[in-house]
């Protein structure tokens, strides 16, 4: 456990050349900063709900100015967010955002932790959040984080006293942190944790307030600040040539999937925190006031402190290796500390400083990127170099699966020692060699919680690397060992040296590219299944698992792949039943006696390390009972959704048109214009096209506008008649739906809509419903979240000339990719409205 946490500890402090995937190579100034941190024994835990909630200015200030050990506890991994950089959503987005947080911490100098809580989407109130999360489990994870990290001070991003004023996850994070502050010191709460980590009482807890929470700057200026501490978080660090706020911006900019690129500022800036538990410090600018943060804090620490303060004072920026003898002396004394907590932390820190001071470089590179669990072999090349005058020798190497390699070689200054072609053969059984995948995704969780079987992993940001090499050195007469994960690297002609993790993968994996396959009638479809080999000479067979009322042909097919990494595409014919039906299609590969059912997903972005994720391989198959009118749809893209692809799946001809191509003449070819989500928030050019679109409706076309946010609307008129958007939303996907106008065409033709069509919806009903509209509009549905008044604006239909204008905040963009049949049937009715009297020419043909 500590190994993983502290491997993140030695970070490329304030380095802007930080490549998440490459080993850190600190310069003299960075080594000096690590030395300053080594001599500071105090810690701060920052608590919030999502990746990107954290105040990077304050985290950077604590880590780089105060020199405190600083961690961010994000209760969730942000699965419910948007993704501006690629197609990954939900759990895969959580994997990306986890890595973005780790990269951010590498820049601002913090550490990163999580709980098992899942970001299930927007939540209006902490009562709802804590009902969907398992409150007791999340609370125990927060308590665990406190008992493991042992913070002197906790800072909450959000106010625990204001339920309902922000995202329910936000308030919940503060409420749980507030509760955990006392529980962490109660030996009767979560006694299993106590056995391992003891109890812990933080000294103080704060809320990271700002004028924003007071309503206005004026109100904040006038407020009583006797309970507030403040810091100048605009500090300038000459050693790195950056202001604290510039570092914070670099860190924040790592939240690329959220579009949080941030430009740094310079100059004095005051940050406030409000005391909510513990005693107010006398010195209002010192969060650690009254806490001993020197080496005197630990028993017999005084001697260590004496040596290390001298090492810091005498640090030679042109020759950091001059500090090694003193550092080794301190290292040996730290090994005798009784306090296991500080011993573990400071051992890791000082080892990394010794490593950096001596210009050591230790690396084990695999010739292939992946290994499979059984009988596979990998060739390693090992590089060892000492670039100082210090007396360093390589005593031995501990390799996975093999016995130690004895060496006893002196490492002569700047002479690389290369050990090549070391063959590793994986002789372990599966349980010993876990597959490389995020640990929180290996078991099926619930809507609100990840399931983590191995309790020792709870809280860890990522899965510990299983395949490592330990280098046992002797440095200036003392044995010191370094463990490095085996890596894979290549040279890219454009990017240069590219590092990837060395991973353990299954020998076979399968995927079906389409995650939802819609059958709009009885016609069979040919579905390709892609099998990927994790090893050479893969031979076996594949079958599909499918619902009883469906048929698949052929039942079984052969797999024969020559090379590792190669793919084979196998086509199955899927025959749907006569009636509406839905279920899951999942491939099962059989190789010898082993069965494989996972899909191997690779996530490759430059700003985060390469990620491999194994998820159950499955696709949803839906046989829709759907009738439709009209044929040709013009789609105007907004912020991005997969609605066009979904409508194509049910047989519509969908053409995406650019704003410049919106002309009366071009629109003539279409029956309906559908406007993508948030188009009026993101596409300014539409302001000049609304009249053309409304004319199209007047002349008999239909226009369907999906949700826009109520702020930052870029057009003067969203609809041909007055309509006011609001923040009304219904986040409960099970919320009851009442038909206000049961006889309305949109609920009856060509598909009869019933309550069943509102079953199986995902994440929410809808958002940003209008709350005022002119008499031309007919509200169709009523729905609301628990304890709220009915919201009538989710689906509004207006006749305009010979056509229909429809505004809907219902979340079709979420329901379509989840294969929700009722959403398809209702949307087909919206597209067909006004065309029902005329017989469908397609139906006549059939
Ligand atoms: Zn948030």
C-alpha cells in the first residue's frame, strides 16, 4: 500500500516538462525543494467530490510553499462527466480522469486518493446522493484515508451546511469529511482499519470558502472574518521561475477531458479558509500553528533533524552528490524509527533524494509491450548507471518469477552497466499475476459504488504494478534498494522517447464494435466480432451468448491467429424475434480449458499514461416494435451527441448539415430538421438561420430542438413563439411520467406510447426544461423529482403554419446509446407528427 502512495511522492516538483509516462529526472533546484519537504513533518488533506473540484492553487501552495505533504481525496473518479477529447464515457472516462488527477498532482506536488463512490450523474441533494452511494462504505473510505494519511489539517472544498445549494455529491463530500474528522479517532469504528493503521485525530478542519459562497464580493468584504485564515496563494518561487498561481494553472490544465485548460495569473491573491472544527490558530496565516512540523515530532527525530537541516544548509547546487554521505547517515537513522508512519514516508522521500543526488538511473525495459498470464516469456534489458563520485555498487537484482541475480559490481562513475536479454518466463497461475486493469472495474458494482474485493486496494489511485525489478545497491556502505516497474519504450519519429507500461493481458479478447444494435424489423443482421490474440499461435473457438427468443448462426466458429496483437474478424448472423425484445449479446472464447469473455480497451492520450482496461465484452440488442413516418432528416450538430447514428439505426436517412448550408432550397429535401444538444449554446451562426428554419416549419416541415442550457444562449429566438428556458431538470430516471394530453398525436401515432415506454431510462429524464411558454405550445408530459413541484416543460409541441415545432429537454441523447426502446418510439412519433394522415409510402411498398 505505502509503496504505491509514496512512489507518487517523489514528483517532478514544479516541473513543467512533466511527461506522465516518463521517469522523473529532477534537477538541483528540484532536489533542493525535495530536501526542504523532507524536513517538514506536517500534512494537509483536501476533500471534494470530483476530479476538477479541487482548488489547485491551494494544493500547490500547501505542497510548494508550506512544504506540507498534501493530498487530494476525490470521493469519485468523475465517471458522470463529459468527454471533450474522445469517445470514452462512464467508467472509461473515470479511468481518464483518474489519470488526469495523477498528472495534475505531479505538477502541483500533491498526492491523490479516492473512495469507492461512483459518480453516477447529477444529484440535486445530498440525501439522494447518500442513498445511492452506500453512505456507510463511503464514510469508512474517508475515515480510512484519514487513518492512512494522518493529516494534521483537513480542508473541504464545499460547505457541509448548505444541502441543496450545489451538486449533491459536493455537499456530501463535505458532510462525510465533517463526520469522519471525529470517527477517525474512535477505535470502535471500523476496528479492522484500526488494527492496521491505528486511530488518528486531525487537529483542525476548514471549509475552503470564497466570496462566491457569500453571494457577492461586497457581502464577503463586509462579512465577519474572525473565523477565517488567509494565505497569499500568489507566492512567487524563484527556484522554479513560476508563481504558485501559474503552477496551479498548469495543474488544472491537465483536466483536458473536461476542457479545463487554464491560463496562469501572477501577483498577490488571497485565499480564505473557514475553521469548522478544532481550535482557531493564533497565527491566522499558519494552518499548522501549534503543531510541531519539525523532526522533533518523532521520537529520536532530533538527531535526524540536525543532520538533515545541515544537509539542506550545505546543499551544493553544482554538486548535489556532496550531500550523499550525510543523507545516507540520516537514512540509516530513519530505519530505526519506531513511528512506522513517518518511517515509511521519510524512507521513500530520502531514498529518492539520494537517487537524484547521485544521478542514478535504474531501468528495466521489456522488448514486448505485453505478457500473458501463463507460460509467456518476455526479454528484459536492464540499464544501471551511477553518475556521481559516490561509492555505489550493485549487489543483486530481484526479478519477477526468477531467483535473485547476484552481481557485486562497483558502479564506476558514468559507466553504464547493461544487462541484456534477461528472459522472464511467467510461471505463475492467474491469481498471482493479476491482469492489468483498473482494480475498481474488475467486479460488477452498483449505480453508486464500485465493488473492490481486495480491501487492501481501497483508496489507491490506480492498480499497483505487478511486474517489478528491485535493484539492491550499496551506497556509501549502506544497503539501499530501489524497486522499479518494468516498462516498455519505443522511439517515435515525432514524439521521441515514448514510455508505456508493461502489461499483463489475457491470451484472447473479443469485442463487438456496436454497443447497441437496433433491429427495427424482423430482418436479420450480420454482426462482426473482433477477436484479438494476446499470444502467438492462438487456436480455439468462439460462441455467442444471447437471449432465448433470438437466434444466432453459426453457433460456433474457429479462431486461428498466428501473431500476438493480430485480430480476426468473425461474422455472426443475428436473427431477431417477431415481437419487441431486448437483451445482451456476449462473445465467449474457448482456448484449451480456458474461457475468455472480456474486451480489451486501450486508452492512448499524450497527457496521461497509456491505459489498458478489461471490461465484460457485450452489446445490447434491441428488437423494436416501431412504426415511423417521414424519411429524410437534416441534423444540425450542437455540442456533440450520437443521435444521428441512432436514428440511422432505426432506418432514417440522416444528413448532417453545416450552418452555412441551411438554406430554404437545401431544406426542401428534408421532412424534419433535428437540432443537436446545446446547439444554441455553441453554434453562434445559427442566430442567422432561425428564420429560414421557422419558414421550413411554416411550409410543412417538422423541427425538433433538443436541450440547451438556460444561460449563454447565442440566438435571439429559440422557437417561433415565446419560450423561456429554465434550470428545471428531473434527475431521477425512474421519476413517474404523467400524460397531460393522452390523446395528443405525439403520444398515439404511429406508435401508441404507454408507461412502459418510460421504463429502463438511464441517468435522468431530462434537463433545462422550459418553464414558461406561449399558448401555441402544448405541454405533453409532467414529471418531477421527489419533493418538487410537477415540471411540465419536458416536451412541448407547437403547430406553426403547416408544420410542427417541438422543443424537448428529455435526454434522448443518453437514452439512444443505451438502447432504450421507449425513447426511440417516442422520438419516431415526434418525427412523424403531422404526417400520420398520409399513408407511409414505405409501408405500401412492403
Ligand atoms: Zn464537482
